[in-house]
C-alpha cells in the first residue's frame, strides 16, 4: 500500500532540512552564523541524537530497518561526522596559532583582529601573534570608555615589557551612519555634512577641526588608527536595494574628486594633530559598484583611465600624508580578472607601488566579508600578504583569525609568501605605529 501523501511530504521536508544542516556543518563557524556561535555545534549534535531517536522509534517491532530509515541513519551519521571534523579542524588551527613560533610571530604582526574580551586577546598581543586590535561597540558595552581605555593602556604596557612594538588600535568612527564607538564617543556628523553648509574657502579649516575633535576622543580611549575617511566618490544614483550594508551614497563626502580630496586631506591632518592615524577607503572606490561586498563578489567594470578621477583622493592624500589605504574586495577586471584588489599582486605592485609610488600602509577590508570569505579566509590572507599588503583585518568574527593566520603560515612554509616582501612590509608599518606610542 503506498504511503500517504502527507507522509511523503514530511519525508521530503526532513531530507531538505538534513541537507540544510549538512551545509551548516560544512560551514561551521561561518561569519553569517556568528550570532549562533555558542549554540551551533550543540544544536547540530542534538539534531543527530533526536533525529536518530525519532527515526528508530516504531509502533511495532521490526527485525530490519527500512531503506528510508537506513538512509536517515547514514545522513545523520554524516551530519555528526562532518560537525565533529569541522570543529576538530578549527581547534587544530587554533592550537597551532597559540603554540606560537617565529613564523607565526612574523606573520601575526600583520594582523589586526577584533575580539570579544581583553582576556581573550591579551595572550595574542603579549606573544606577538597580532599586530593590532579592532575596537567596536561590543568591547565598550560591558565596561564603558574609561575601563576600556585602562585595559588598552595595560595591553600596551605588556607589549613594551615583552619588547614588542605598540599595538595598532583601530576603530571605525567615520561619523554619521558609521560610528561604531558611539554612543560612548560622541557621534559627530558625517564629513559630507560640511560640504554645502560651509563656504568653500573655509571648508578645509572646518574639516581639520572636525578631524581634530574626533581624533582627540579616539586618542583618549587609546585608539591610534581610525578607519576613515571614506574617499569613494558619491554615486550618481541612489544606493541599490541589494546594497544592504555598504550604502556608500550615505557615507561619501561628495561626487567631486577635488572637494573630496580637500576635505579628506584636512580631516587626515586633524586626526594627526590628535595623534591618530587615518585610513582612506575603499580603494578602488565603491561609487560605481552596485553589489554589496559584505555579502558577495563584486566587480568594477571600468578601465584604469576611466578611474583616474575616482582615484585622485586616494593618490593625492595617500602620497601627501601618512594615511593608510584600505583595499576593498572588488575585482578590477581591467587589471586582474581573478583576484579582488584586496589580494591582487597586480593591483598592489603595478598600480599602487610602482605607478603611484605609494609607500604607505595597505590594509584589507574585513576578510569576514562574503566577497572573499568563501574562497577560504586562510587562502585570501596568504594571497594578500604575498601581494605586498601590509595589514590583514579580521574584525567582525574574531574566531576567523585562527583560520586566517594558520592558512598564511602554511602558505609561508610552502614558499608562497616571499619573506623579503614581508620584511619590506614590516618596515612600512612604523608609518602608522608612531601614533600608537602617543
């Protein structure tokens, strides 16, 4: 007798659910599931236990399992095995990083990492396994600004006692819609608010005062590198509905490269007055990009000639100051159709280093972002360092740092990262590190 239609649908739903759970297990500790991190593995294993118990239960005893139940056992066994293997793999990366060693310390100096607690990040800082930390509101939510400032000062003292350079302490305090240390730090308006509200002849002076005020608040907390200003040109059209997180139209200073250059240059000088470094972002410019790199791969389909005006603020302000440049996860097919700018040797070496003569610090955007994470965060981190990028940012999901650094260490052992290039990169880092000692 055929099974009832409702029973067939239930079985199909069960298999769809199992397939989804297998995907979650394969991507165990994925940044998009960060909110589920404390419960992820226990929930997957609970499904295995409960699903197995439900599948084996029957009203009448049978000597043999049916084909459907045998398939269920195999599927649940695969889910359990995959979950445990991926957890073991992560723990192996974590253990290898915490074991330290010369190569890991040499690579770790190029990582700026987010963290949940100071007790979690202190061993990494004292062992020289990181070069900097990324501060955001989750770090301020529990202790407040005064407590965090004291903890940062303690970390810097520990680094000095260990004979290590000061930590880069980075934050993302643009003003306006992106102010990740507010409300503990005053939320200043976006730099774009100065344009139009300020006469052109006093625009630079006002932007410098703006940077000085923001820099003073950051410096009091212990921050020495601000991931600002945004120098992407404002797009001619409103942000795409598919652009959920980047929303560059609301963050860009202006659509005129001369105005953006003038405001950014003055703002960078204002931050420097307070002892805080600046970061120009997001090269090669997101004004023409419609996709959201937080979620998926994006391309900038324009030639380098087309982009000269877009690049004016990056090139002019970057070469005229100590500002770092943040590399976005955008593919520039005219130069490198394979790799995003954040890990493209062609873009870094041919355009930024040779053509522009830029000798400042290059930092990636967060490697947790969907545009690159799926390629393997360890692989992308290694490619970035091999390309000559100076700092790797792993901010949103701190656990990914272990995968990123261990992947880079394996690439270094295979000879895929040039040690001389790492040494040259190390010599560039003091361009922003003097601020850390302020």
